[in-house]
C-alpha cells in the first residue's frame, strides 16, 4: 500500500522496516540492523542542546562478527570549555572521546557494534551533532599469489662400477680339548701322643779306702869310686 510505512519493534525500539532505517533514535535507544539498513542519532534539542545531558545509544548489525558499521555525520559542534561537553564513540577495538569540532578518526567499526554516549556539563552549550550509521557486510578480499614453478634440469652422471672379488680363505684350526683328571688326595691326620718318662737316677756314693804305704829305708855305705877324702 502506497504511503503506508511498516514499523516493527526491535529490542524495545520502534524502527521502520525496509532497506533504510532513517527513523531518528531517541536518547537511550538500542537497535539491531541488518546489512543495508541505517540509523540516525543526534544530540537532544538539536541546534541547541541543553546543559547536564547524558544520553546513550547502542547500535548493532546482525550478525556482529561478519558485519561492520560505517559512521558519517552531517554536523557537529560542541561549544564547551575543556571538553565539558563530549561525545564518546565506542566500538569493539576501543573508544574515542570527541569534543569541540572533533570528528571520529575511525569511521568503520571492526564488528557490527557501536555505542555513543553524549554528556554535557552545566555551562556553555552549542548546536550539537547528527550521525548516520549504516550496516554493511564485511568485504572479504582474497588475494591469490601467482604460483611460479621453476624446474631445474636434472643431470644424472653414471659412474662405472668396478667390483673386485677377493678370494676368501677360510682356515679351520682343529680344536683340541684336554681334560686333566682331577686328583684329590686326603692325607690322614695322625696325632701321636708321646708318653712322658721320668727317670730317677740312683745316687751312688763310693768310699775309696785309704791305703798307707810305708816305703822301707835302705842305708847304703860309701861308694869308694865316688867318695874322696
């Protein structure tokens, strides 16, 4: 039916079904897109946001692992002192805080997930921002390197084979085994006990008789041949 928009409820947020979700998300919304769809977020009371704002948006692309979100913006200006008013852009690889006229340095997410948080202080305000977030399937680039096959020429050198057979001389020495008889002589053990003989010699006392011989005295007269007067 022409002129009739179809709306569905995604994670508690009403979004328009179709190739593009251009419906503006409200502060605190969370939405899941499919490849080809787009969501829009902007600072509350765009062109003149209020003090003490604290808004958060979560945008997912299904399936997260094989998709990515592309972030673009139409306007951004935060008039604040020392980044008192800021927009934090968070994705799976990290986060980046923007203030003043800063813009994101990474506009394509690693996965199909992004989170935006807008915070203001109690002083100066500005116009604000408006961001467009579109879901895409990841582009897989396959690079095929050419295969170079180099065939090296094969050189086969056949060396002449010389086989020298040496005569084999086997000398078998006769084996002589001499078994010597084993003689075991057991000598008898003789124990001789010598008798002990005690000889007592008789004591003999010989008394020699005393003989007294009286020799006779012979008196001879003078020898005339020898005697001189």
